[in-house]
C-alpha cells in the first residue's frame, strides 16, 4: 500500500493512499463525527435491503456470489477473505454473526431473495 508522505496532505476528495493495484483507500472527511451504531434490524431501501447476516439464510448464496470475482479484487476493502471453500466461509459468517462490533449485514436485492453481498 502506498501512503502519502508527511507534508503532502491531499485535498478534500483525494485519496490518502492506494493499493498496489491503484485502488484508492482512505479519504479525508473534514468535520466527521461518530454516528450512532445501527441495530440488528433490516434496513430497507428502494433497490435493496440490508439484513443482519444469518449463516443459514445467507452463507451459501454469498459464497457463490463472491466466487464470481476470480481476481479477488473485491476483498481489497474487506478485513477478511478471500475464502477458498464454503465451509471456511460459513465458519467466518458464524463468527461474524456473533460479533457486536462490527455488525455484519447481507445486501439483498428487493426483487430477489438472494443476497448479493
């Protein structure tokens, strides 16, 4: 990961650093303050909903969806992965479900029962 050197502070909207693939990581957010934590509730939007992660409902379909990314680039911004097999992924979802911080959610399309991410 390339990190900006001291004294070369980026302006608002410029990445502080990037991965070896050139993907930006970390933007300056002036005036940022912590927000209240979400609860383990389903958050519904127009196009999708966020459901609290549930290994029984989500693990298989999420593993399948994640396997579509053969390059592994989608894992750049995630603290875990990629996973080599479904049992290992399911074990991680069981751990994640028990986590109080952070909370994990599945992204589900409003027109499909399948989780997408």
